C-alpha cells in the first residue's frame, strides 16, 4: 500500500531542501511506494511582493549577526548540501516573497506535477539565484516542470489557490508545527526538521508497520 507523505516547507528554506533530499534517499533505499504532497508554509509572509534582498543581508538583519557568522552558517549548509547532492549558492540567493510560487505548486499538484515543480523551484532559489517572485521566471520554471504556459499565466494573474495556501498554513498550525520542514506520514505521525536519512527510514518503517496492523475498511 502507498504511504501518504505530506511535507510542509517553504521554497526559501534551505533546510527544507536538505530534508527533501534526505527523505528521497530514504524512500529510494527502502523501496516503499509513497505519494508525496507538498504543502505551503511561508517563513516570512510579510515580505512585500517585489522586495528582493541578498541572502547574507537578510540573515544579518534577522539574526543581528556579523558577516563572519553568516559565512559560517552558510558554509555548514553548503557542506551538508553537497553530501545530499545540492549545490547551494548562497552568493546568488535572493530573498523574496514565495506566495505566488506556492500557489503554482497547488496547480502543479492538481496536474500531477507537484514534486517536479517543487524541485525546480528549489533549485532555482538555491542554485540559480532566481527571483522566486518574478512572474516571468516562475512561468518558465513551471513550464520546465511540465505545466501549460497559458494556464500558469492565468493563475499568476489571479488570486487562484490563495485560499489553498492559507488552508495549508492553518493545518500546519493545527498540527503544532512551528517551523519547517515538517513531514506527516499517513496523517498519523510527524517528523520535524531535516533529520538524518536514518530517521526517515525509521519513519517509513513505522508507517508500513502501522498499515499492516490497521483494520480493513468496513
């Protein structure tokens, strides 16, 4: 039976990208059949649309930290990312509002392309240095992931899926999630944070065992 995994994360969250990769590694090694749904969460929904800040500057302001401390933080993530096959380029990273990207992810899910678009958007944010709020760039990324250009443009020109983003955020709060990444397995239990591959392997095993003893539907 397919294990249903919901992942609350933000495109702008480097730990979310790392957690995504580690889960994928665990799934590939386990041979489990899974269905993955990416849910919306914004680390900072107050960022004005059109406001773009270099990553180092944004972190320095957020943590009131000197440049050397920011370089140390980024260096650690770059090392962990390299182990997981992620090419973090924090020198290119630009912080922007991710709301429209999340709306497109809901469209992608409806078209069966959620994981493809999620991967493309995160690579755009962390490796390519894209402006993740720019509609022209978002459209190109969505088309690369397999979506129809005219449908993407129509979504971006509207407020479509805005309510779905809000619903995801509300559900995360209901689950008690205060940060991301946040992984929910079969709506039965959760794993918080970019845990080691071994933790995700155990979570998959737990989900499989729970399904094995679950009563059959009436």
